[in-house]
């Protein structure tokens, strides 16, 4: 699996876990001490259902 495929799978797994949980919102600000809005990560998280937020990228379930 490529890095892009791995990133997409991780984003989908996070979104799936949030759907099963009781959280109605969740914001990712940092990933490995870097802003979550990095290009490849942002694309994967958006594809999984996340959207831009002032401090990072958010999930609204």
C-alpha cells in the first residue's frame, strides 16, 4: 500500500471510529507536532468527511 493509500485508510478508520462513538464533533489540530492542514493529510481527511476549521480540520457527526 502506498503512503497515499495508507493515509486515506487511516483517515477513513478515524471517521469510522467517530461515527461509532458518541462524539458529535472532533477537531484535529496537530499530527506529529505539525499542523493537520498539510496537503496530503488534508485531502485524505476531507475525503473521509472532515472539513476545514479555524484551528485545523474538524468532524461534525
